[in-house]
C-alpha cells in the first residue's frame, strides 16, 4: 500500500516489481499515469487510484495488464483524452471485471 503518501508521480521502482498483484495508490497527488510503467507488472489484479487529481493518463496506461480484474478510481476524474467509453473499451479488452469510477 502506498496510500496517502503525497506521491505526485508513480515511483519508477514499481516497474521492477514484476510479481506485484495489488497496488493501492489512493489519496496521493498523482497527476499522471504514464504509459509503460505498469506494463512491467503483468500480474497486477487490483489497482486503486481513488482521490488523485489526475490530469493526464496515457491512452494505453492500463492496456498491458492482462490480469487486472479491478480498477478503482472514485472520485478521481480522468482527463478529456480518456473518455469513459475509451477507458471501458481498453479495460474490457484486457479482462477487467470490476470498475469503480
């Protein structure tokens, strides 16, 4: 858990945690989710981003997570580049079964 740590960026070390299954980043100050950093964590099944002021999310930030089953973002709002429909399509293609927006 990395909740409430005032993180403004995703630590690059997350990409080295190849066996990571659950990641909770709620209540931080994350402003963007870059593409590529999470694709090195293919075993990730749960990702919580609740309460972060995201203003930039790479279009494919979540598309390389074949085991992701739950993405929780409430009350985080995604920027205009990621519409709810685009996000839903990307996640459903990857097998996400539970989405909390």
